[in-house]
C-alpha cells in the first residue's frame, strides 16, 4: 500500500509540473509575442525571456545558481559559447544570457508551434545547417550582426545535444565568427543535468551555470582557428569537471 501511495505521489508531482509548464508556455508564447510586437526583433527581448525561462527551474525542483565573474560583466560585444546537453538547457543555461545577446539556432525552429515564433520575433538568428554554402555565409551574417547591431551572439559549438556524452568536439563556426567580428570568446559551462533531473522527483538538486573569463580572439586567423577552439574547449572541460564535483558534494550534504 505504501508503495502505491508513493507512486501516486510521484505521478502527481509530474502531472502538476506538466500542467504548470503548459500554462507557462501558453502565457509566455502568446503574450510574449504580443509584447515583442511593440519592438520586434529587439535584442533586449532575448535577455528578458531567457531570465523568465530560468525562473521555471524552481518549478522543476532545481536549485539553479548563475555565476557571473566581474570580467564577464562588460557592455562590449562577445561571442558566447556554451555546452549543450538536453532540453533542460532551456530552463538552466538560459539564466546566463547577458543583456543585448542573441542566439543562433537552426532554421527549423521557426516552424515549432509557439516557441518558434517567439524565438524569431525576439531577434535570434536562424541558420540552415543542411546547406553548407549558407552555413558559410552565416559566419559573415553573425559577424555583421555583432558589428552593426552592437550585440553579442550565443552559439553551441558542439552543434548538437551531448546527452550525457561529455563535452563533444567543437565545430569551428563560432570561432570563425568571433575572429571576423574581432570580439572575444566567452565560454559558459553548465554542470551535468543529463539523468539528474526527473519530473516526478520533488528535489532535483543543484545546477550551477558559470560564465568563464573572456578569451581574446586577437592573433587568431582562419589557419589557426582550431587552436582557439581547442583552447576554449580545454577550459570548459576543466570547469565542467569542477562544477560536477561541487554539485555532487552539495547534493550529498
């Protein structure tokens, strides 16, 4: 009997969270799009909604901590790169988005009901990953956005969700864009969430997202862009190991 009661409790927790998520989604996407129509594709919206999504982490029983060093608190444009784990990134890593920052996503996102329309109208950049010639042009497009709109750009250099496989090898597109725009690369690392967050568990523990100090792209060119990518990846791997260890210790305490 106790086991049945326990199963019923966990089912209710998951159900209540799904209901809360549905209400949040409809409210945010419908009213959010209406709000953004007042100043469509204004980069300030990405920051606003990024923080809003991160607040939903509490509903999922996540104790989210965002760490921003003084060196990262700059009004100057940067090329942000972050590890991409799973769909939980929407409610965790999003909390680290800085003012006047837009993200780069695949073109197919625009056709996703509600979310796609909000993603586009907030000013994010959509690219066609299946077309190599267009992808190459996207590097110039990203650099142009940084220079002309005076914005920072956020990209996931792994190119896909890692889903518990650690930090995957980096593609070089983001680093080419940073070099072309003459801006630093600022890594962002989120502690492991794969398998650590469950809808039917009340307490899902700590998740730490930390922004690392900017890494200058000065002195790098097309021929040695891989060196810049490797440097960033090495720092992110080290930080990811540190954060995972810290989270494990705090969750056990």
